[in-house]
């Protein structure tokens, strides 16, 4: 690779990393092309990309960027998964793949500039996804007015039963 090709790769990776909310550094040593393709498909479904880049180029690309905290962990055979939409979905995809593969491991990560260890990335994967959290919050917010309406309906219903009882008593007399 000549200098201009290296510079182009660095700029492309730097631009993609700046737009990513999460970056996960993984170890792929010994994996076949088929396994990497399955991983890339899984990551693409969760709104992420998987890049295998030379460590030196990755270090340069991640320096002074949003994920600067992981620039020093690019050693040996590693690649980076960049997530753009939902960080939890990316963490789930990577950790699920690590559970099924005996070779693939999650090393480190960066969530919006904060360093994450491999264990913290797997803890992030255990969280509910963003749409699920939004649904839970909306359900909780919807429960308050619903219960409020039910409470007043029961009060009015009790008043109507009392009035109906008084009406029946007067009609009998």
C-alpha cells in the first residue's frame, strides 16, 4: 500500500468513526471468511459496520476523535465494529456472536467517548433496546392518566348506584 492509499483509508475510517455512537474492538484471529461474513451481516442488521484495518492506520484514524480512548488497544489481530443507530443492538450482536464462536472475542469498546472493557460491553448488551425502553416509558406514562380516569369513573359509578337506590326507595314508598 502506498502513502495515498493509506491516507484515504485513514480518512474514511476517521469519518465513519466520527459518526458512530459506539466502537467495539474485537479479536478475530483464526476466523474464516464465512464466519466474518456472518458477523458482518448480523452487524449490518443492527445498523453497524465491521472494519478490519491495520493497527497503525486504526490508531491514527481514532486519534483526536470521538473514540480517542480506544486508540491504544489496537494490538495483534483486531478489528472494529462501528455502530451508528442503537449502541445496545450493536453490543448484543457482537456479544451474541462471541458466545457462538470459540475464537471471536470482544476486547474493548467506546460508547460516545467513554472507555468500555469487554465485560462492560457484554453488560451493555444485556440492557433492553432503545425501542423497548421507549415503549416501557410510554406505557408507564400512559398508566397514570388511565388509572386517574378509572378512579373517577368508580367514584361516579358509586354515586349513581346511591342515587338509583334512593330513587327505588322513593318509588316503593
